[in-house]
């Protein structure tokens, strides 16, 4: 029923079932989210020793906390005794230790078992061995990244390399000094769509003219649908009458100190696989973290980061935040309208990518190779 | 635990698991709803060019619209580019074309791709080839019937033949001129039961005395439970004191012009497999369309059709509609009380049909043969 | 990631997947709940002939009623004709018989088919053969126990034997004369946890000091976490200042007449596999019945039973009931905090039991042997 011969202009997408099949999704959890570096929480959210956050990474609940030395540690959020989920809240602060509410097994901020009823009568229990199970952790760009793999891949290659590949030069991002920006706004989106649809959406601008009127007003070159932002190092230029990256083109906030003039009045977008998008504009940085929950359900947390002086001043961020908040809602709505068709028999071989979307095929090949290496049935 | 030897009076039903097993239901979707002619929408609901309705047929969303020439067309409700569900609403009207809200691919009412951003730069794209995927369509008896099969079966044999087989003569239905009746009332029922339970219920009147007091009052011969309405050509006669087919036996509406005197004061019922029931009475016609959604969930839409003069006059239809609305609720309630037992081990071999229900076994054999031809595990 | 070598003090629990896997749960339904004696309803709830209750046992709905002779009978709650669920309510009273609401097949209190439309015209239908399908039933300790097995196991060995094994001597429970106590309060708990977690919780007191402040106040020996109550015949002694088994240690109700002085001021706990807990204190008896609904969902009904004179007098039972109601809520909350971790990869081999929990391993071995005998994949 679908055409066997595809026009030379077009490239097929992934088969539809890869967006709905729970077995494929489980393979993605195992081979992608639970094996790669995963951007988990904003470092600044762990304000002091004992501060913790819990996040779902793949199928696991991960507990991330700050130690007395100010470092971050990550653990499986599970008591070693009978399996209680140690911290139920998304965030909190504990005084001295994590104590299991069931039998009071108690762990310090390094995860070591430091107390339990009758523990002294069980001297053979090694307190490191029965400590919380550690997860690799790394702070970068103001975020805590974790990796559930026994042998984590190279952070430099996978995370930093993705930025370098996109911008051509790491110095291009260093000026934004993201680690020292402050959180101005955070919005959480509950998206009823597969995570790959969200990435694909972020990777092309063929849709911009249709669904993003505010964004194409600010960035006129987006209106031609050529996804110009994906040329190495290229940043889309603001329109002539545009004063700032705001919903109405009005003046933005204070320019980030370290960027160079070349970066002023430009928008840069970076995808760090598997779940992070970074948007750079002169006065703020927007970071998306995706949390894939099911084949048809993804939570996206989006942070708007500004100079601390801007956030501290209490300035009105509404026009600034509203631009990308609208873009997000427009994008996620589109993704949610794709999801119901993924199981159709006419989508069994997928849809098609037009020339300005061809680079998405590279992402498709990457997903396919990651999960087919594991013997999963997804194929292009 | 259940008896191995069945009394000669009795015939076993389908095994219980065929009413709950999602694999069986998927086979029924593939082999029955997605391969047979399926009564989708009332033609009159597509009032003008650009009017459309969307319905679920099997596992697919189908978009049905009226063209500028006044004809009807049906398509898979999916954009050929990236798979967006084109129309989200159940019904609507578009001005000139169907435009995808994601990347603006645009299709005319015949499904042809007529526009897309940068389409002129992709001259190798065949606009028919990348048009909406067509579905076979047919108007009959005032309804639009669709068939998702690549090679649709004979409409004459399957649909018209079912009516002829029941009534003995097609002329018996022609007098009702259903295509020119008007919709007086539509009620949608959400039934938590397998579609086969609903058909079985409609096919026998052994339950009438127990659950349909109003109906047996109007049609006294239904009280003996012999399902007399299923003799070829037989119509159940109204009771002596009954003035019309109404909840209290009061006068009905204006008699349909074309019926003959033999058909006056009689009720005829027809089952058109897989999902349609037709009820004929002197002053109106009742059409049920089933939409099987899951093994244990069926939506039923029921239309009450009258002479246009009756509907246009604004006459009170309450007593007329209420009779079969009550019958429907009584029936669906019974079906919903069967559903929970279907998975029980004592229903593993099914229940039993009494002599006046024996004809249901023909339906059972038909279902079994349709899905077992496809290698499905259901067996009688 | 988890330790391969376990400290000698510790014993592993069941693997985590046995608490979440629906296949394991189905095996438990088949091999445990549908084959063992199952404590279904309080006998006194069937107050008179025609009184009935419906309960879910494993995957089946069971109808239990009292006959004209005052005996109890249990049946699959399914009409033999077309499978209707006969009684939809949890409890009720019928006058003379159970009549199916669909086709009026009618069964007496012994389950015999006594009437149906046109039944006299089907003389070959054996009214016993087509009666309701019987389930083994037994009254004991004031409760109706049912067994869905074709050949029920020994009630004496499995139920009475469990009590004898725990108390050392059946006479120890006879004095409480539970069958003649009256229901003072019933509370139903909806627990989002696997039934085995609830049993394990009931079997150990290592958690008591942490989560049961009120209980350890009344029973000080529970504070040391040694689960002293599981020594054969041992009852935990009330604290010196404690006047009764109440939430604040205040005076309880009238002492049960038949207990001996040894049993006064003591608490005894008994687990009757698979789903019953019995707690004995001087003035009342607490009976828990579990109804496992899914791998992660268990309903627990808890009855507080007192001398009839206490219940009849209308005395305030609040302080008495509140003690174990709090204990229940504290316990079930702990179980619900274990459930989410059961699928984690670090719980793949389970957690560990400390020495005072070692006896839980006997329960684990028992579950494993029951379902692995049936070829199920759970292994220790």
C-alpha cells in the first residue's frame, strides 16, 4: 500500500513500530538511557550537604546528593536490606544520613552503611559492600550527569564531543559560562509521544514556518525551512527589527558577559544525545532534559538560565521565557499528533524525510545500531 | 469441572477466552473489521464539500470526506510525510484542502498532494504516489461503507446479500427508502463487553421476556423467547392494543410512505456482519453501528431515522426513541454482565445455546473460520 | 553490581522479579490461591438463608451463600447458560433462589437448576449437571473457607496444622472461641504491593522499633527486633504500665471468657498461609484476610472481633481498634515503599534477611517450591 520505490529526494524514517513497541523501548532503556551519560539534575538544585534529588534514569530511580565536602554522589535509590525506595520525594534535604524508614538501615552521604539495628551483632557485614550501590557521576555545564553503566563511556567523547561537533570549537560555548548562570524559570512538559519524535522535531526546521510564528519572526532565516542552524558553527541571526530573543522581539535581559560579538544577536542549538537540547542566545541559555517514561510518554524539563544578577534582581522574565515556552508547546503538540499513527499499517515502513531533514537519518542509524547491537528487532 | 457430554438440546458457545484474549481480538481486527465492508458514517453527516468525519476501523483511523463533486472519499487519516494524524476531531469542515498542521503538506479532497514547503524543489515527488492512502468506499442505504482490504470482497454478496437472506426479497427493504430518511436522534453507547456478545444478544430473543418488558408489550410474540423474528421474511406483529412502536404503545410518527400494508404494524430485524443491526418499523428505521475498540470494549452508535417531514416538523420523538433506547441499555447491561466471566476456568469451553439460540452457532462458526483461516488459535 | 558473596549473617530474599512479574503472579494464583484453602468470608456475615457474599479467589469470582438448613455453599459466580456473572454486589440477600438477570435461569441455594424459560421442553437437561459449579467449603473459626481445587488438600494439615505449629497446642487458641466472637470493626486496606511483601512484613519484628512506636510501647520486647513472637507458643508480654491492648495502653474491653491466665496480658500472632494472619490478645482477636489482585496490588480486610456482650453494649472500641489500624497502615506503607524497587537491576537477586528474619526464608522456599512444581520460572 505504501510505495516500494522512494523518490530520490526522500529518505525513509524509522519504521512506525519502533515508536510504539514496548520491547523496542525496553531495548532503548537498556542500551541507551542506562548505558550513556544522562543529564540528571541542575547542580545548583543541590544547594548544600544533605540536599538530594531523585530522578528516573531508564527504568531505575536514582538518588543524587551533595556530600559534606560539597561533591555530588549518585546511587540506586534502594535500601540494600529489603529494597525500600529510600527517598520518595523528588527533592529534599536530610541532616546527617539517609535512613531507611522500614528497618532504619542508615547510609552516609558517600553511601556507606553506618548504622542498622543489631548491626554490631553482625560483624561480618562489610559496610562498604552493603552500602548504597554507586552510580558514576560527573558535573558539567552546571548539571549533574550520571551513567548507570558498569563501565561508563567517555564523557569527553559523547557529551563534550557532541558540543564540539556542533559548534566547531568548544570555546564557542565557554563564553556562556553556563555553570555560573542561575535558574530563572523551569517548566515541566508531559508529552504523550515517543522520545525519538521529540529529538527529530528538534533536529529540523522544516516545520518552523508552519508552527512557530513567533520564532520565525525573531529568526527570519528559520522561515525557509532549511534548518540552517545545523551547519557547523552556524548561529541563526536575529531579524533586523528584533531587539531580543523574546516572544515579541522586545529587549531581552542583560547580555551574558563572556560571549563574543559574533555570538550576539544569534541563536545556536545543540543536541546532546540521548536526551539533552541546549539553546544559546545572548542573554540566556535554555536546557531541555528529557525523561523517557514509556514508548508513548516522555517528560521534558526545560530550564531557562540567566546571569545571576538578572535572576537576583527579580526582573520580569515573562517575554523572554514565553518565546521558547510557546515553541515547546507547538513542538510537543506536533509530536503528540504523530504518535497515534505510528502503529498504522501504512506507517509500517515509516514516513519520509525531505532533503532539509536528511540529517535526521543519521540519528535514526545511530538508534538502530545501538539497539540492534543488543539483538533487538528494530531495523531501518 | 464443566460437563464433557452436552445435552442434545444444547450447543456449546465459543470458548470463553475468545472474548477476552487480545490476540484473538487482534486477529478479528485483521481478518474481519479491516477486511470486510464496514459501515462507517451516515452519508448525510457529510453535508457539503469539505465536510469530513473520522472513525476508527479496526486499528486504523479513517478520514472520510465529501468532494467538490459531492462524492465521498476515504483515506487513512495520516500525513504521508512524517505521520501526523491529519484530522483530530471526529467531524469538521475544511475550506479547500487538508493541510497537515506540522509541515503543511496539503492534500485535496481526492487525496492528491497539492502543496508542501519547497515541493517545487523536489520535482521527483509524484503527487499521486505521495497523496493520502485511499480506502475503498461505497454509499448504500444512506451510509458510507469503507473497506480497508487491498482487494475488497463483493459488497453485493456480503452486505446486500445479508439483507436479502434475512428478508427473502430486497424489495422488502426498498420501500423504507432508508437513504432518504432523516436523522431524528443519535445515541452513543460505551459498552464494556466484547463485540461478539453484542451480536449474540441481538440474534436471539430468548432473553426478551426477562429483560425487555416494554418491547414484549409492543411485540407479544417476543415473550415466548422463540426469536420468531429470524424466520426468513418474518416480521413480529404489534400487539392488538398497540398503536405504534413506542415505549408505551402510543401512536408513533408518520408512516414511511413506501412500505406496503404487510409491513405495517410489524418489526423486522436484520444483522449485517460484522457490525451492523437494522431494525425496521412502520414509522422509523433504527441503525446500529458497532466500533469494537478492545476485546472488552465496544462503542455502539445508534441512529433513529424518520421521514424528513417528521424531523423537520420538530415533532416530539421521545416516546419513539425511548423504546429502543431502553432495549439497548437492557441488552448492553446484560452483555457487560457476561464479560467478566469469559476468562473463568469454568467457561473455558464456553456456555451453552438452547434450541431457540441454535442459529448463533452459525455466527460462531463464521467467526472461527474467518480468524482460523489466518492461523489464529481460536477454535470452537 | 550486587555482591556475589553474601555475609554469613545474611540470607538472600526471593529475586526481585518474583514480586513484579505477572507470569509469576499467575502461577501463584494457579498453584496457591486457587489450590489451597482460602479464608473467604466471615460466617456471621451470612446471617440467614439466602444471604450471600461474593469474593475474588485467585482469578475467579466466588458466590457463597447460606442455605435453608443454615449451611454454607460456595459456587463459581457464573450462570451455566451464557456466562453471566450472577451476583454483581459484594453482599446481598435473595428470597428463594438465584435468578440470572439475562435469561432467567434459576438456581436454588444448593446450586441446582430449578427453572428456566422453556426448560420443560428440554427434558434432557440434567438439573444437577447444569447447576452452578460447586466449590469445596468449610466453616472454621467463624469464617467460611473455600478451596477451588478439584481435590482439596487436607484442611486439618494446612489450616489447623499451621495454628498448632505456631502455638504448640491447639488448646491455646480454643479458649478464644473465635467462632462465637462478634465483629466490632472491619477495615479494608488497598495496598499497592505484592502479597508476599505483606506476609514477610507480618513475619518479622525487626522493623517494629522503627515503624511501630505505639505497638512497641505496649509490647516492649518487640523493640529489640528479635521477632520473639515466633518462638513456638510464645506470646509477647504487655509492658508493666500497660493496662490493655490499646493505642495508648489504656484499659481494653472485657476479657474473653475462655482464655487462661497464662494468655492474659499477652499477644500471639499466627500466619496461616497463604493469606491469613491471626492476632490474639486478651480482649479481642484480629483477623486479616488478604485478597491478592495483581502482582502489585493486594486488598486486605481486617476484622476486629470481641465478645458479643462487648459489641452489643455499644462500648467505644476506638482506642482498641486504633492500635492495630495504625500498625496496619505503618506496615502497608512500608510494603508499598518496597514494591517500586522490585524490578530494579540491583534487586535482581533480591535483598537480604538479617538473622532475626531468617525464618522468612522458609516462606520463600515454600512459595518457590509451590510454583516451580508447576514449571514456573521463579527460582531462589
